[in-house]
C-alpha cells in the first residue's frame, strides 16, 4: 500500500497511523475487566471460517482470467505429509517455493480454502514496496548503518518477484517504476523532507519535487509536494499469485484448492481437518494472515482490517495527458487514512484506501462495503477532477492482518517449535510475503542469514485487547481522530 518509511513520517504527526491503531488497542485493553467474560462469547472454533460468502467484483481476477482457470480438486480422505502449508496467498506460495527447494525429498502439501490468490494476495493494490512495515522504526532504534542492512535484506521480496518473472516466465504486468509519496498540506510536505533525510542517512536515493517538477510527475490540485523513491514496483497481484501456483507444483508441491480447513490440532504431529478429509504432518506453515484468527491463531495479536479498491474504465490518451503521471509509479498520499493508486497495464487507475474498517468479531471483508467504496471514489475525483465522468468498472475489498506496532512477525512457534508462520504485514505484504517464505524455509532448515536476523523474525506482536470491544473502540477512535480536525485524517 505504501512504502514503509511513510509510516515513520506519520509518527511525527499530531495523529499518526500508529496512533490510529494503537488507540484502539489501548482503549480495548483498558476495558478488559468489563468484557473478559464476553470475549469468547459466540466463538465456535469448529465453525468453518466464512470464506466464500461474498461476490468479488475484482478487476485483477478478471484480468488474470480466473474464470477460465482450472481450480485444483479438494483434499479427500486421510493423508500424511512432511510439511502442510495453510493458505494459498503469497505467504503460503512463497513458503512452498522455498521449502520445495530446501527440502526436495519432502512431501509438501498446500491447502487453500478457495483458490490460490483468493485472499488479500489476489485483491490488493499491487504495490511491491521496498522494505517492510515497521522498518523505519527499526532504523530509528538501531541507526542508519544496520538499518540499511535490514533494508537491503528486505529487497529480497522484490528481487524474488523479478526472478519469478525473468527465470520462470511468470507474466504479472510487473513494472519497476519506483514509488511516489504525495503531500496534501504543509505539514505533510515537512514530513516528506524528514523522510528524505532518513533515506539519505541510509545512503538511499529520494528526490523531493515541487512546482513544475511535481507537475511533470503527476498533475493534481491536491498535491503540493512529492517524494520520488526509485525502489518499488507494481504488479497485477492475482496474476502473480495464480502464476506462482504452477511454479510450485512443478517443484513437486501438492496444491489442494477448494479445501477449507475446519480445525487444526497442533502437536508433535499436527492434525488438520478439512471439509472432506484430513492430513497430518510434523511441520505446519501458517500462511493465513488476516484469516488466521478465524482458525484460532494469533487471535489476540493480529487484527483483521479491511481495505477497498476500485478500478476505473481505461483512460483515453487525452485523460492521461490531463493528469500526467508518465512514469507510472505507485502513488500514496500522506494522510492517516490514505489512498494508494496506480495505473494498470491496460490504462485504468486502480485506487484504494480512504478507510480501513474493522468488522465486529474479527470478521472478514464484507465484499463491496459501500461506505469505503464511496469514500475512495470521492477521493479519486478530488485528486483528479480532470477525470470527472470517468466510469468506475470494478469495486472490491479484502482482509489484511495488522498489529498495533505496525511490524510483521515471521517465525516459529508451538511447544515443539514446529509451527512456522508469516503474518501481519500491515498492508505491505506483496513483496514482503515473498521474503517471509524464504525466512520460513531458512528457519525450518536451521540456517542463519541476514534474512533470519531481520528484526521481524520471531517479533513478539503486542496484545490487542479483548475482541468483544474492538469494534466499539475502533469506531470511537475513528470518531475522535476525525473530530480532532487534523488535515491528515478524512
Ligand atoms: C484491498 C487491499 C489492498 C492492499 N494493497 C497492498 C499493496 O498495494 N501492497 C502491499 O504490499 N500489500 C497490500 N495489501 C496487503 C497484502 O495483500 C497482504 O499483506 C498479502 O497479500 C498477505 O498475503 P498472505 O498470503 O499472507 O495472506 P492472504 O493472501 O490473505 O492469503 C490467505 C489465504 O488463506 C486462505 N484461507 C483462509 N482461511 C482458510 C481456511 N480455513 N482453510 C483454507 N484456506 C484458508 C484464504 O482463502 C487465502 O487465500 C493489500 C491488502 C488488501 C486487502
């Protein structure tokens, strides 16, 4: 959704994105006494997660021709494997990719409830950000030199996507155009300067643009300054996820789609019950991200927040000329509830953000949630009034995993140290989930590297507060932020 450093810039603001989420958890934790008896009310771990109830008007799926693709048959009957991976998003698929190379003789089975790319991985904005969420806070803590080392290691995710494209011929409309951050007011412009100084302290390139230079990048009456960052790319994420499936299959991984996992009994040997079968294995990989709490994992640590996206009709040549944007970078603005937008290969704009709702009981994205879709549509035309009248052809949403410290966690857990996971990318998982898969494979192989030394490895995720009150505090928190009148919050 945005580059990691944008998060850092926001922390210096009166109300930052971190405050936005943190306020919710602090309030909820304070109310623990009132609600502890209610926390588990209505929760039935055996109930199937609500995976398929929404119609998805997803442009990426259409462009990837998902409708005509073969979806693998479900797991039926009783099976054994060496490694079972849950989830066919970028975490599950990249784990499958690297594990199949690290352990060519092991039987690896990936279970996906719908189809590979069905979750956030096939629905997102397609920004491949350099770094990872929380990296700049790490840089502040450890200093620019070790910070730069972590940044370089984190570039693995983008280079891995490039490798999939160049070595495996995966076609996913990958364009390495860098990223662009846009300021809408003076405060945000100051944050961009601060931000540029941070990059420079790490020896990284970032160029501030204003006036004519800004106009040469993109023409919007809303933007008063911008920061060009050469690292980063855009992709069609559904093509990337769907394209990874045959690659891991050809490496020997058995991919079972339409296989909803109902229950996981963890232990020395894990037993995984699905709708039509069961499978056991001594090693488990969780690639469930925002869906993980529904299966009982990280319920007090990972907050499922939703994001909504629209795709316009293709713009005419004259419309592109009117808004500039020749370099085709992903653009994110600097507000707390920000927008992220990018061009598509066939000349549309895909834009998301403006809100990040939480639904009671950690519920998953409710498809086309109207208020968020309307907010992002209004925002598109406020950013580009030149495009008034342009049709919106698709609108969809998805569920992400967040933490209150905005930092992902990739590691190993369980009494037998045999549950591997990558989770909570805080809206920046397209590239970083590729890195997570590599880390998971290295951890399982007992290897050490710059990746396994990254600060996210076994990073303890903060407690979120009781589930039953999260919805109340999310609403109160948002109301407070909006009342606070900061220009950075819509
Ligand atoms: C609208 C939106 C925009 C975003 N924009 C960006 C962006 O531009 N850049 C960026 O870096 N990140 C972005 N993100 C975040 C990014 O998409 C995620 O961080 C990343 O895709 C997470 O990948 P994952 O594999 O961990 O999880 P997911 O892709 O969510 O995969 C989890 C999989 O598990 C499956 N599953 C769940 N429960 C079960 C079950 N019980 N049984 C079997 N299978 C199950 C699901 O079907 C799903 O396929 C965005 C997210 C959303 C929703």
